[in-house]
């Protein structure tokens, strides 16, 4: 039996990346222009939201993937639990880092655009 796997970027990953860049860009543009954000909670959402969302989605994916890999080859219940824990931490952490970096890049782009438009 051959495995059919496709490598590449999913639509969800592209959407989350664009959303992270957009959130960072909006925040950076408003900071450069001196425009106060309408709510203080919006600033926290634009700063931490993309990383938390991508980390959460990555954690869920890592949970199921890690459990499948850990339970393979007679790993049993202990292998499934260990794989699920490791998968959640690793894939969730990578998702959070990716969201944070994309937001930071977006912030820089937005800040530069806001500074030049001033």
C-alpha cells in the first residue's frame, strides 16, 4: 500500500498567514500615525491573537498526529499518550512562533508605511 501525501501550503495556512500579517500591519500603521486603537482589548488581540490562534490549531493537529504516530508499531496506550503530548507541544509551539513572526513582520511593514505616509 502506498502512502499518498502532498507537500505544500494549505489554504488555511495561507489564510492564517495573511491574517497575521494584516493584524500586525494595521497595528503598526496605527502606531506610526499616532492613531489610538478604539479599544485597549483590540491592541492585545492584534498583538497576541494570531500567535494564539495558530498555536491552538497547531496543537490540535499535533495532538492527533502525535497520537497516531505514537500508537503505531505496538506503542500501545502509553505510546499514544506520549506521542499526543509531544505532538501538541511541538506542532503547537511551531504554530505559535510562526504566527508571532508573521505578526512582527506585518507590524514592521505597517509601521514603515504609516511613517512614510505621515
